[in-house]
C-alpha cells in the first residue's frame, strides 16, 4: 500500500547532505541519457495571481524512480491567506508497474531539492576557499540555499537581504543558530555583493537585484528565484561576465528571463551557455578553470531533482517504518 509523508517526516528523513547526494546523482543520470524529462506543463491563474505546473520525470540508474509533482506559486498567499507561497504534492510511482508508492507534501521537498541543486553547483563551480555568502531572499528557499552552500564550502560569514527587514532579521537569527556561523541582515546591496564569494538570488523579484559590475573576480552565483520569461533577478552585465551553467539549457531558454532578456537584447547568445550542470558532474564538460572566473548556475528547477530526492526519502521511510499507510 502507498504511504503518506508529511513535511515534518520529510525533513526528519532527508538531511541536506543526503539531498545533495541524491540530486547530484540525478544530474549525472540526466547527462548520461538515463532520464525521461518532458517540459513541465504550466498554467497561469491570473485572476488570483497564481501559477501552477505539473512536473513528471523518470530517473534511471541507481535512482530508478518515477514521479509527478504538482506545484503552485501564489506570491500573495502569505499576506492574503497566511499560507506559504509554494504549495506542492508529489506522487511517487513504481516505474516497473505504475503503482502508487507514496504521496508526499512536496513544499518541504521542493525547498530541500532546490537548495541541494545549488549545493551541487557550488561544489563544482565555487572556489574551494569560498568563505563568505550573500543571500537575496529570506524565505524558505533562502534558508535551504545557505544550508546547502555551507555543506560544501567553508562558509564563515553570510549576509542576507530582503525587501522585508523583519524577515531578514529573523532569517539571520535562525540561520546563525542552526549553522553556527555569523549571519547578518543588511540593506547595503553593493557591499553585500562586493564582499561575497558565493551569491544566491532566491526571490520573487521581476527586476535585477544588483549591478553585475559590482561582482568581484572569482565569485560564484546561484540564480534560482526567477523562472518566467519576463522576470529576472540577474542583470545583463552579470550574464555577460559569467561562465553560465544551466540546470537544463532547453528549460532555461524557455523559462528563465535571466537568460532570455539578454538574448533578446542581443547581448548574449544561446551558444554562450557553457554547459548543463549534469555534464560537469559527469565529467563531460569542465567547470571552473580559474580562480578569477565568475561562474553562474541558472536553475528553473527540474522534476529530476524532485524524483531523486523523493526516492531518497522513500527508501529511508521504508527502512525505518515511517509514513502513514493510505487505504484504498
């Protein structure tokens, strides 16, 4: 019988290190051609300010998982309804029979796997001695992003910026305690960019967050917040200066305004996307080659991340007897 796993169980079963390992293997399988990944089907519910998508994927190899995530993004939820902006449910299926294996609250899973993807990218693209991080966005995504970066690099100090100062202050307090490092809220965008070894953009902004001319040589950027053609967190100067790595090139060229807008401006071309992350993980393409290189991981989020993370959760749940059995 299938099982139900809630957010608390998922967070208890899946550490960030586990999530990074699972997502890394998912990207490897993508590069090796052992993945079935249709373009996600999205719908905009404009009258209510929402967006939803169905995201199916099969990931082969040691993961051998089939899943479908249903996800919605309503940016007004926190203020209007007291709900999280992202709502998501994942159906995990037996790839051999099609039987339902598990239903999961995928909001927590989404945050973990998104952070984990940036952890993988940071492992392969950031300088080995990266010690300072700047996080744009003090939401759930920002928290897992910082946790993932700290799991793969010796981060000693971090700054957080948010349009809501109270959210940045709360983020700093919680993450300082949970990660055991100095996290400070700031509203000085230029200084926060100039001092960072790793930068994360994890906001709902539709306009660039900073001037790309402020980036210092050797910085690594994870751009994970924007995923629509008309929205971007990163300006054209950032894209032009960086070695650009995509989670999946076709998905980014269809959905990522961070790349689409510079291409429309004639300031960047599709051919300038250096690689897909999985190609670097699998050793098919090089990652960072110089300490002074500016690197950028652009992600719109792939269903393979959800399936890889969900399979890791499911196998741990089976081993420990966690989850509520669902009756037909």
